[in-house]
């Protein structure tokens, strides 16, 4: 990043130098789970975004930053604007596909992925289609497609390979194949040991498998990331550690700081926090339902179902239950929760 | 709670670690990451002003405390002299005057046009927040006469990180006000 910054300082009007530095900041921001770098990226690209006729490359970067901050509507607007300027912009199509998957609009995501296939090439296209299928009741196919991508990616950069390994792990989880999921998580972390997304996903996996003691060393050096910190606190709670009180206090203070700054919204994490650490199922349900209006990935469904069960309000989960039925999402963790809620709804 | 710590990590210098740059096209691709990899910790500073009316002397004194994250100051000023990724108490102390010079450039208070209140830094301490250590800058702003309102102009870090936010609290005998300072909301009027 130092070199890229020096290049930009030497050629301050070069969009390509700004783009390289902004992308490095965004990658790093994701990797370590630190939003500051997304802000630095925004400053770097700002002169082009503010231009009377902003170039497509700058708009895609700004959209990626907004998406990272969960400002999904604004991100979508910029991506559509990008595609008006440059209809074959592969990065814009892929980012849009991601957005549609996160928001549970799988029909539109399928069209986006088709555009990715024709504009970005078969391998990235297949990873788009492959991850989409893991959400639509075709996890077995998803795994097969992603395995093809894995083979083709054998010589790709480590970051890309780790991303594919993470997708494979997620698909294996959909199928309830825990040993396979773990193999892929570990492979991904061998490639990118500091990646916040992978560390947090693997920590969730370990928590679900009742292995909280392994979460503590995994995330010990990552307390700066709020998502990692939450998993540490959850692991401490599962282990009945004395530290959980202190961690709960710090986590609450961090959520309060986020609330004070007003812009961002992290309902999924807050709902888990309220349910598991503050033991407040009603608050957890309220946050989970609000989050569901914004994001609809499997974890977003899960926080609603868990909070609805704990709060004894099965009717509150109706929209999520309907979504699961419609999309045929396979998930061995969601299935029993949904079954319990449906049974409660049918009771007189 | 104030703790002068000997040493604490400065996450912004983790940049020294090698990072993987994907192929140009893959630069910002991350289907899976975008669904959950949210980094919550963003840049915040906390600014509290307490007005003390002193009609006898015919002027108004405003006491200020401004907490600024050391990691943000490190990004702007490179406080981590030895580049070891950790900020020590002595590194911060070495840069106290640089921190003052830098920060106060981005804070102005006036009591109407051509009537700036003069800001005098008094001391600096280290404040521990939930997300890390902050430099706490204490100052007094003196406004001539006894204005009925003042205007705050805030621009800290906006040029290098537009997502920075200043969390502002104002207290006087007759008024308590709060505001969220951002590039779109950088000039605030408060009644005394």
C-alpha cells in the first residue's frame, strides 16, 4: 500500500493509480475486518466519484465501499449507473450478483451471474453460479461447480483460492458435511491466515460444533474486529469463562459507539449479541426482523428463527419461514428451527 | 477512566504485513465476504464542550475535551516511529505537539463572523475506549463578549477518511445539545 500511495502521490490525476490504491485499501479492510481502510479508499477515489461524468471504474469502487458498509440501496444505485455507462463491466455485474444474493433475490442474481459468465469468463462465472446454487436447494450441484473452479484456480493468487475454499466450505455446511466444511475452512485459512471473514466463519462453525475452546486461540489476535470480538465473547460464554462479563460490557460499548455514529447497521451481530449474551430474546427478535428487511443470507434467517423461538413468538418468523419454503434453502441448522416454529404455529 | 499504558498495538500499521493483491479483475471481488465480513470499527472522535458564562469578565470560556483515536492519528502523522506496529507511550509523548498542531487546524469556534474564539490547548492524556486508546486533548476556547450562540467548524480527518464522525456534545447552564459531525454536517450552531 505504501508503494501504491507513493505512485498516486507522484501522479495524483491518474485514475488507474487511484483505483489500485483504493482496491488495496478495500481488500485490506475486508481482510482484517477494519472499516477505517474503506474510509481511506473512499477518500482516494472521491475526486473521480464527484466528477460531473464519473468514470465506471470509480463508481464500482464507491459501490463496493457502500456495499461493505451495508448501504445496499445506495450501492445498487451506483452499480446500475455503472452498467448504463459500461454495460459489460464484469466487476459491476459480479458485485450486483453478490448484492442480490445477500438480499435473497435469487432470480435476479441468476441473471447477474449469466452476465458475469459472459463478461468475466467461465471461472469467475462458475463461482457466481456455484455459490448461488448453494442458496436454492442445489447445494450438491453447487459443490460440484465450485470443485471445478477449485481445480482451475490451482495457480491463481492465494486470495482468490482462499475465496473459493470459503465458498466450498459454505456449500459443504449447507449439506451438513461437517468434515468437508472443516477441510475447506482450514485450507482457506492456510492460504489467508489473517482473513477476518474466514476466521469469523470458521469460528461460527466451531461454535456450532460445540468446540468453543478452539475459538479462543483462533481469534486471540483479532480483538480489534468487532465481528471477531463477538465470537470470542460467545466462546467465553459457552465455556462459562469469568471473562464473559467484561467482554459483554465491551461489546455493548462498541455497539453503542456504532449507534452514536448513526450510519451503519449491523442487525445480525446485534441480534446474536442480545440473545446469547444479554439474554433478551425480545430485543433480539426485533433486531433480527429489522435486519431481515435489509439482508437475507442464511445467517439472517437463522437469527430470526432463533430469536422467535426464544421469545415464544412463532408468528413473528412467518415471513422467514415462507422465504425458506420458497427458496428451498437447504440448511441442517435452519431446518429443525423452522420445523419447531411451524409446529408451534399449528398448535391451537 | 484514564490509563497511561506503556504499549498497545497500532492496528493501522498492520499494513506492513504483506497483502495479497488479486488479479486486476479480482481486485474487489468477494461474493462470500460481502455477506458477513463487516468491520464495525470505524473512525470516531468525541468532542465535548462545556460553556462557562463569566459575565463579570465580559467573556465566555468554553472548556473542551476532544478524544481522538491514536490509530487515526497514527495514519495521519505516523506516530509509530520504529514501525514495529505498536505505539508506545513515549512515541505518543514525542508527538504531543504535532498532535495538537494537526488536530486544532481542523477545529474552529466562532461567535459570529469576524469574531473567532481563541482556542488554547491545556493538556493531553490517554483515554481508554472500548475500541482502543485515544488521545484526549483538553483546551479552553475564549470568546470575547458574551455571545448568545457559537458556531463550531469541524473538519478532522474528513479529507483522508470521509467516513470519520465526530460525536459532539455541548453543555451550558441552559442548554444541552448533541450532534453527529460529518462532511455533510460540519458546521454546527449552538445556543449558549
